C-alpha cells in the first residue's frame, strides 16, 4: 500500500493506492507527508472488472473519504492528476470553504493577479504578456485554489493545469481578479455585483446539482467579492493590454 499526502491551498488530501502511482515532479512540491490531519482521503481500488463500461469511477463513502475504482490494467499509467480528476477533488474543496477557480494565476509583485474567463478567451495569452513585459511568474495558466486565511483571500497552486503544464506551489494574497473578455480595444470597466457573481461562479468547480452546496458556493463567492477587488477588462491580443490594465492595479 502506497500512501501520499498533498496540500493544495489549505486542504490536505491523503491518497492510498495498492500500487505505486506514476510520479509527476511538478506535484512533488505539494507533498505534505508531515501534515498530521487529513481533510479528505482518496482510496484507490483495483477490481479486476468494473461493471460500468468505464475505465474508472468514484464513490463517496464517508464525509471525508472517497473510493476511486480504476481497472487493474490501467493502474501502472495512473498519475495523481488522474486520481484527483476521477475523484472530482475540486468539488470537495467548498466543503472546507475554499474552491478551484478557472483562471490564469500570475504572481505580480508578490501578489496574485487572476485572469478569470471561459476557455479560449485569452487567459494564457495575458499570462504570457505579463511574464514577458513585467517579469511576472505564471503559477498556473488554467486553475487556482482560492481560500481565506485570517480574513485575507489567497490564491494557491492547483493540480489541474488544462492543456498547459505549469503547476507551481506558490501561495499569495489576491491583488485583483480580472474578468477577461475579448474586444476591439483595451477597456477596463466596472460591473455590478450580480454580474461579478455570475461570471465568477460560472468558472468555479462545485456540485451544481446539489442545491445546498450551490447556495454555499454562492455565499463563498459573495464573501470573496466583499474582500477582493474585481474589474472587467475587454482587451485586444496585444502587449498594449498590459499597460492599460496596470493603470488599475
């Protein structure tokens, strides 16, 4: 039995597997074997057959334990990222008052600048522009773990990276959330709280089929909006967008 622990944001996962999982070096920075308490346990099981016509599936067995069933022949190829995906780990975080946000997370002057938008809007492009023009560090081009500590909201690295491979274990207080859009010119503008809520909520990972959990997620985002600066930014895919947005930081 192999046991590994990983902490993302303020949540620690204990992963138990009957065989060693493939190691991904980028996730080893999140290893937390010295942490005593586990927020969630993911137990991997390898039945010789799974009745459903699927490679794998998961089942919640206790409030903090999830069983992941993976066909035995696939186990040698399974990574931690695969396990977290099957276990729908992102949907668990709101139970610990944190959540995964679909965004590009760049470190700007030791603070987190988050570009939040649907896929193909230009989040990764903005991350590249800021890295090139301002020397920022791209922590994750696709996801960040959002959590509050001592009344301050932080962004942390996340196991989910989308099509990119950047995944750094860097935690920083959030400087600003930028609701990104495409435009014919660079334009920063204000939006209502209702629109902020809708746009950010649409990019959060949670169990939206459960009414209680959905309401809890709404409360989490509303609290975030109360404490973190948010702007909307329609921009062209040009480095001039960096100069324009920087005026509002």
